[in-house]
């Protein structure tokens, strides 16, 4: 995986785009199959572009590089495909798993999560007499085996507390 392309994919997710980021071990055939089965536009390196076009001529591919080989800005990709975003979509997707199933966190929720992660103490979820919807959802996630965690490159101190979300699918706080 080209790290610049992965960065662009994550930036598109921040804007609320439904982006699937393939791993470096995925082949051109995998990319072509994903493009065809999920009706996706492949944003890929020039090498992968040629391989996919050879395997699947009707796949929609885009090489986000200019004539000098530099990656084009996200705005160029959005313009090229006539994509318009609504501000309500910004930060609506998990940067890790692409899910739209998330919970907006209050500062109290974030503090509770920090305590839970720090101590791995499930009893804090039942510490108050009245559990709120967040605590019930969190308890259900933990019981179903979802590991609640901060993003690898993030932690409580660096998470923007006014915009923090918890992904209900993968358990990532971002």
C-alpha cells in the first residue's frame, strides 16, 4: 500500500466518504474484484492501475498523481468525481474500520472510557445507580467481545475531546 494513498483514503473518510482501504498484501485481482463487486472507484498507484485495467477493463480506476509523479490533493479527487460533502458527514466514519455506527462522546463518557481502559475494570460500568444509554451500549460491546481502545496513533490526551467518537463496530475511540 502506498502510504500517500492510504493517507488520502483516511482523509476522505474524515470527510465522511465510504472508503475501503486495501492492504499491501492484496493483489490487483483482489482490487479488481472489490471494485466490481462493491461498485467502487479504485484510487491506486500507476502500477496497480495497469494491472487492474488488464484484469478487468471495465473497472473504474483513478491514478491520483500529476505529470511529475506527485500525489494530487484530496480536493482534486473530489472535483474529478463531482463529490459534494455535507458538514454533518465530516467525522461520521471510523478511521479504522470505515463504519458509520458510532457514538458521539461527552467529556464524562471519555473520562469513563479512559478509566475503563486504564484499569480494564468492568465494574465501573455498574458504579452508578442508573446506567445511561452510553454505559449500556458500552457494556453490550464489551460483552460481545469488542475491545475498546484508543486509536494506535492517538490517546486520551491527544483526542479532541469535543469531537470524540466511539466506533460501535471495532471499539476504537477517535
